[in-house]
């Protein structure tokens, strides 16, 4: 239950892509043990999100881009191509790959638009007040708590 900062986005994506089969442990980050203090504390000083485990690594040259909606309801996932083009769907990426033969080795299965889960207990109070009751936690007015399995 300690939060660790990854050195690079590539390191993070590597761990996330394997996290369904390989669990991150204290010793997964070189030089750490379970007695080492957390790199960052989970608290409400910022809005936290948790990415789904097992997402594929973003293909080389492309960038996965996440944007938190103004109402804090969810994040939207996008991809940016090496040429700077922004994609919102797999169909757009497929058309780009087809039109640009230099990317023929890029697999469509390596793009996943699943958004991370926004941890409601870290959403600012003023944003929660603006959220309609039905959209906040599926209509439940209680704020969700993070579980050990999600961390």
C-alpha cells in the first residue's frame, strides 16, 4: 500500500502491461524494500486515478494521453502519433496506419482507450457538489475508498 514513482513513462507502461501476470512488490523497484517510506502519499491534496492493469504498452513513437474531464467524472484516453496527429478511436489509428506504410508494423491491438478509474475520495469537494447525484458513484452518494487490490 505504498505509492512509488516510476523513473519513466516507459517503466510505468512496462509494469502496467505485465501487472495482470506479475504483481508489483516492494523489491520490484531497485534498491527498495517494504520498509522504505512511500515516494508519495495517497491523500486528497490531488485527484488520483488508477489505471487498469494489463493494458498493452504504447507502440514506440506514439504517446498515450489522458485528459481529466472538468467535472472529474472520468478521464478520456487519446493517442498521439509520431507526426503529432491525435486519435480518439482505433478506427482513426487504423486509417492512419493504412495511409502511412512506415507504421505497418504497429499493431492495432497495442492501442487501448480504457480510461483510468478516478478515485472519488480525492475529487475536490466543490467539484462533487457540482456533479449530478446520478453520475457521482453510480447514484450512490457515498465516496468510494481505495482497496488494497486496486493499489
